[in-house]
C-alpha cells in the first residue's frame, strides 16, 4: 500500500501527507535523527520502529479510500517492490563479496529473496482482484495472521523456548534470592553491588526482578562514556549492550564495588577475601557498615530459610572512594581484542593508579601546565622520563603488574572414542570423573590436534567429553600453603568464554582443588570475546583440566583457529593458557587504598547525589586523586565548600578565613568512572556531587512552550471536528452552554427554557 498511498496523496492534493512522507524518508537517511531519537548518546536505529508505525497509519488512511483509486496503482506498486527487493539482494551480495571478513556470507539469503518475491506476487494478485471489494479486509486479516504464525515459529526455531518455571534457575531459586536480597537490605541499607551466579547470559537483568544492584545488564542506553572500562575488561559479551561480570576477577569487582556474593551451595570457587555471612562477627559487621542488630536475623534466615544458597561478604570492600597518590595515562591500557586475553593485564592497574584519559592529560599539558605538573608529581615533562604520567606502558607491565605465566611441560587433549550408538567405547564400569582419563581416549598434542584434518580435508572439531590437560613445568602458585590465605593466588584460565568448558584445578596427587564453569551459554559463540576466568587456590596447582561440555566446531577460536568467511587462520595467542597473581599483591593494593581514603567520609548518597567530606591535610601537599566508582556522564557536576585562610602578606599575618564555594574539574578515570583531585586543607572540605542530564532544563522549558502552543490547537480541533463528528448533536448541544462565546442572548434563552421545564 506504500506506492498507492503516495500516489493517492498527490491525486487528492493532501499536502500534509506528502510533506510527512518525504519528511520521514529524509529522517531515515539523515544521521542527525539517529542521534536525536537516542537522546544524543550514540547513533542508533531502534527509532525506525516509529517510522514503521507512522507508515501503517499512513496506509490505513488511504486504505479506506481505495474505492476511488485506479487498480493500476497496484501494478506500479508491484514493479517498485520487486525492483527494490532485487536491488537490495544485489547490493547485499556485492558488499559481502567485497568485505568477506566483516559481513556474513549469503547463506540462505539468495534463496529466501526469490521466495519472498513469489509471495509478494501472490499477495499482489489477491489484492488486485479484490481491491475494491469489502471482503478484502477479511482476506488481509487472514493473510496477516498466517504471516504472524510463520514468523513466530521461525523465531522459536532460532531462539528456542524455556519454561517459565525454569527461568533463571527456577521459581524456587528466584524466591530464595529475592528473600536474601530483602533480608540483606534490612541488615545493610548502604549502596553496594551484588554478584550472583544466576545472572548469566540469558538473565542479564535478573537483578531488577530480585531487587539489588547487580553487575550485569541488557540495556542499549547504558553509560557510553564507560566504554573504555567495558572494553578493557571485556565486560560486554561481544562489544554490544549485553554485558555481565561473571568471571570472578577480584581487581575488577573491587573497583565496581561488589560487596556480596550470592552463590549456590555447590559453588566452591570463592574469591579471596570473602567470608561466609554465617561466620561473620558483630565487630566485623560493624566495620563493614552493616547493622549489627540485624546480623543475627540475617544469619538465621541463611541457615533455616535459604538453605540452597550461601551468602558471602567482601572483607576488603571499599565503599565508593578510591584515593591514589599517583596518576597514569590511559595510554598504558591494552585495547580490546577478539583474538587473545588482556583483561588481567589491564585490571591489575585499576587498584594501583588513577588512570586518567590520555586526551584529557594532553589537554591539561596544553592549557593548564600547573595542574599537569602537580598530577605528574612535579616531575620533568620530558616524555622519556618515567614519571607518573608515563607514555610508555612497558614500565608498568614489567615492574607493577606482577603477572606470572608458567611455561607448560605438557599440553594435551584427550578425545573420547564415540561409537555410532552415542556411547563412549571403553567406558569403565565404575565411571570416571569429568577431569579423569578414559583408557580408550586418543591423546594428542593440543597444538597438533587443532591443525589436523580428516580424510575429506576438513579440520577436526573438539567433541563433547574431550578434556584439555595443561601441566606447567613448575607448579602454579608454588608458595601456597593450604589454609593460609596470605599465600594464596588468583589463577586466570584464559580460554574463549563463549564455549561451555568446565575447568578443574588439581594438586600434585590429582585431587581437585576447585572448579567452575560459571554459567551455561546457549547463545552464538562466534563473536564472544570474553576469555579470562578467575579461580582461587591456597594450594600449588600441578594440572589444569578443561572438560568440554559441548561439541566445539572448527574455528571456534578455542583451538587457535579463527574462522574467516574465506577460510581459517591460526592465532597462537588465543590458545588456552594460564597465568596467576599472588593475592598478597591484591591485598597490598587494597590496604594502600584504604589507608589513602581514611580521610573521606560519606555523608549521604542517593541515585543522583553523593555528599561527602574530606579532611586531607598533608604537610607535603601529597596528591589525593580520588576515583568514585560511578560512571561518568556529561550531567555530573561537583562542588566543594571549605574555609580558606587569606593573609595580607607572605608572613601570614593579619589572616582571616573566607568561605569558598568552587566548581571542581571532573576527569574520566579508570576508563569511564568519575575522578577528581581532592585538595589539602586545614579545615574539612564538603563536596556535593550531583547529576542533572545535560540539556534537561532547556528541554523542559521547550516542552512547556510546546504544550502551551498545542493546547489551543487541541481545543479548537476537538470543538470543531472531533466532538461534532463522534457525539450525537443533541448530546453535544446539551453540554455546550452557548453556540458562540460572544452570544449572551443564546445562553440566556437556554437558561429560561431550562427553568420552564423545571416548573412543569
């Protein structure tokens, strides 16, 4: 109906329809509107749904006028529609052939388009034959219903279905986690974030249903200025708006303000520094800001009511403020990459330095050299000098990151001998663990296996129940002592997160120390770029075993082969690997941050406001660069109020105190969080951090002006057209006091008539 509607608009000289149609076409091809309808955050196309709705209304207006339209309008429409379909198909093929590494191959597209063209022709004949008949509406209703049924079934085949009772672990799981969240709010009413293993790839927004601040989201309007942080730690699954922190990496979670872990009972991979809430003492609870009088009640509920879960609290929790005495440039950080893992190399810097956006530092160097020198610790500005704001990341990588990657003595993969009946030949009667060995397994060197081909020349897949064995030349975390957390380690097993692989850490006797599979991913793995999975051990690790929980196709990037549309190429950097960091390094960073931040006091906090006080008074004018774990945005502003000593001479005689209120410059720090320079002062300094969306006040004023201008139009339209056409004239007259607002005689006459009726 598009072409007939447009032609009919010209035929009936509906100028407003013509302007509206071409206006929408102009909007669809103008980037400005893609920013406008997304609140000027990013260029995004979801607003095109509005254009579809406008188009349907446009069709409906002209559909009722089809009795006056010539049938050849439909002929023109058919030619136009088929031509656009052919053009679209040809362009898609040309663009894909010229950019094979960026766009998916045709697959079934070249078959689907001709079939759609056939369907369009069938629709054309049906509509043309019945174009002016009343029964066309009924026919189209059935056709649309058929299309909806087909589309629904295709969607289900692609997306799959899930029982409501099984959603997010099932209704019982949701009830328990909601109960834990409510009990936790009674014991701790401060702002904090919660990690829960229920928040997986299919339930990113589960915290909204349970009722807590989580670390996952599926939201296309997230804080876009935090993109650097999101990419450095690969928080999103494939550089999109679907994201979650699932990997139990302590440096990242400390920065994000994770205070509690809600885990299932069988989860034994507990991060360093967390303590079961049941074992928490009153003194420890008070030091963490919890209500001591509610602790016993919370512990009782965890013991008696929520028995399928365990609640852990972060004993190293830092609330809101991270204070650093040294600043580095974001130039140090490694950009995100699909082919290998660099999350840990970035995250170990989060708690050691304030990472200021490099472009802001360059701007300071040009426009505010004094501030730049102060942030630089007063060091020389020579780029070759290893000062605080260093241009070379080598210094941090070698001296500060303290990441150890052991060499591997053995790197094997064991492939089970599957028979045609779907069973594994040689399966022992007593069974075997997921990290155990089956006598009939075929063992290969891992790097050799991923380059092997079958008799048809095709690369081999990694089948279900295969196991990867990584045995280091020297034990991982060799100085660990069981039961001594101070000598424990964080171990990162780096392998493509999209594929479902459960990893086990084994000791020298082959016994399991810990394991984790984090969650089951049923989505496409092609563009998933998460790698680093966090484990915690207080024993030396002699072997790491990966249990393959699904068939992994060739080019799954788990094996080191990356599938491009024109073939495969090997990427050695994405082959499974292991690295570790001693937890003492993490603890030292936490202790320093707590010591640096002991002079910050939170006064009040809400969603849009944070009030706090500082009492920094260092005699050496030490730098107190403060990062707040709140995503930065243009709407945030910071003011500080304090008393400043003002003297008439250099000898500090005849001094008076002056109350000062000033704006504070905000920096983009840690890849997207709010940062500022706290000052030293002899008196307390009050800070007010507030949020008001940029342009909100101007937009509100314009909205009010628009409303004022629109109301008279609505009044006259309803009075002259809508009420007159929809209500019976007798009813319209009954509720109209006068035909004209200026006709007093008419109103008096109506009043006399009412009095006569009353007397009768």
